[in-house]
């Protein structure tokens, strides 16, 4: 189910629902996607906010996957 702007709710055969954002990587221009979380844990409104934040990062040529991994690594360093 598409919401627009690259956001979609993917429903698998076992009825798992996942918010996905499809985008082009800034450097390679390859099409890929990133998960924003499972539905209903992540609401439509929250998924739309995450999409907007993701678009702002892409406008700065920041790859979402790399950014997410850097944030996770920084979080682990701060926890130690």
C-alpha cells in the first residue's frame, strides 16, 4: 500500500506489516529502501515524519543507511 513520496506499507504473506521508504542512494544513484518500523508500533503519522526527515538528509546528499549505522554506533559508544 503506497502513501506517496516513497513511503509504503509492505504486507507479507504472513501478515507482517512494515513501513518502507524507497529512495536513491546519493552517490551511486541505486534504488534501495530503508525500514521505518513495524505497523502498528509505528503509526502512519510517525512514518510520515520519518519520511520527511529522511528527505531532508537526502537533500544534503547523506545516505540514510550510512547515517542510521553511524547513529547506532554513536549510541553504543555513549552507552558504554
